[in-house]
């Protein structure tokens, strides 16, 4: 919601300065805002909060999960039968392990973790955590024990860098020392002060020699998002990371995996990646195709099977080595 409001305000400001010509580009943001306002969320409380009784580390299972996005049926000109993003999907992410989720674009990886996070609840089948149906759990309690970074980084330009980081765990918003430590850990302090309101950069005329002019780069935004995610990582029992290193340089990516290794301990971790060279660090790899998990195992096992995972891994590594 904050990201949508931020985008809406920026576009409305542009309309005020440039008039009607920008309406066409701003309308999607306005529509997104009202769709968010009209959304009906499941109750965040329930008579009991059974997750409080669970041990550290989440075991996540799915049975015959089928789902399509609601907006797919909203087309007026050419109504079509919605295509299922997930089709009779069953999965098992064992507690305390690191799981890599891989596959081609559009195969359902991000959709799956969105359902686990309960961003969508109108799916068929069952998703359970430690045997409990997640739709019957307290949403507040469930999310308090999860740390999630989605593929589309929320760029909250109307907030300061410190607020962008601290919002990952609202209980830390009043602790500037923790936020500053997170900024230093992720090398954010190297390119911007945590007190900076990022949106203000648009109004400033910086020296050409400054490291940043009017906005953060994609990799810098990703570092902010990672710092935000790790604010709650120590307390979380489940970490979900969707393409967490897609915009990072080699050094930053190496640092991320080192931090993840030291932080996760007995946590269940699910990370989505298109970089097959990073999957060897996972305890278990799940290869998705057209809404289903079709291969599952360690890197060595899947390479020995010589299936689609092995073929794609070989294609990618050959592309890097030129062999």
C-alpha cells in the first residue's frame, strides 16, 4: 500500500506541473491505488493463534494447490478463460533447510511464495505450516514469524533511507542504532546517508561528481530491500527471498550468501533464483515447470538425473565459460 501511494503521489505531482498530457501514464497508478483500497483482506486475528505453540523452523507443505490471478478474468474486449498459474501443485519444504526454487519465467515460482505468504487466499487445495492450514491461522502471527523479500522491490521514495530499512520490522523503527548497523552491514552507508529522504533527491541539484544524482540504482535499491528483510531475520522461522541478488554485483552477492549462511541457522529458507550457479548452496532444489514442481533433489542428484534442471544448469554455465 505504501509503495502504491508513493507512486500515486509522484504521478499526481507530475500532473500538477505538466497537465493533461501525463494523465495517460498516471491512470494505471490511480487505478492500482483504488484496487488496493477496495481489496478485502482475510481477518488478521482469530480466536486462537496456534502458531505460537510451534517450534522454531517451519515445515511448509502444499497439497493439490491450484490458483489463477483474479484480474485475468477482468478483460472486457476479449474475455478469456483464466490460465492457472499453479496447477494441482504439491510441494514440501522441510523445516530448517535452505530450498532453492528455480524454473523458467512464468512457471509459478513467485506465485507460490505469494500464496505461502497469504497475499492470495482464493486458491484450491491446502497449504499448511507444521500441519496447520495457514488459512486457519492468525495472519498477524503468521507474518510476524516470516521475513519476506519479493521480486518487485518496494521503493518508498517519500520515506527516509532509515525508514525504508526499519519498516522491515516495525518494532525497530525507534531504534536508530539497529537501523544504522543494518545499513553498514549491507554497505548502504557507502553511497547514501540513512537520514536522506530519497524523494528529495529529485529536487536537488547535486555536484556531478556525487555518487548519486536523482535516485538510487537498481542494485542500491536491492541492498536497501535486503537490509529491510534482514531486520526481522533473527526472529523469523521462515525466510522467503524472491530473486534477492538479481541486481547485485559479484562482491555484494557473495556477501549476501555469507550473511544468509550465518543468519539462517535452523530457519526454513526459500529463495528463488535464475542464477543456477547459486543453487549448489541449497539443501534441496525444486525445479518448476508450468505451475508444477517436476524435479526435486540436491544439486548432485539433479545433475546425475540429467533432466531439465541439469540441461539448464549446463546451458547457463556454458554461457559464462564459453565452452
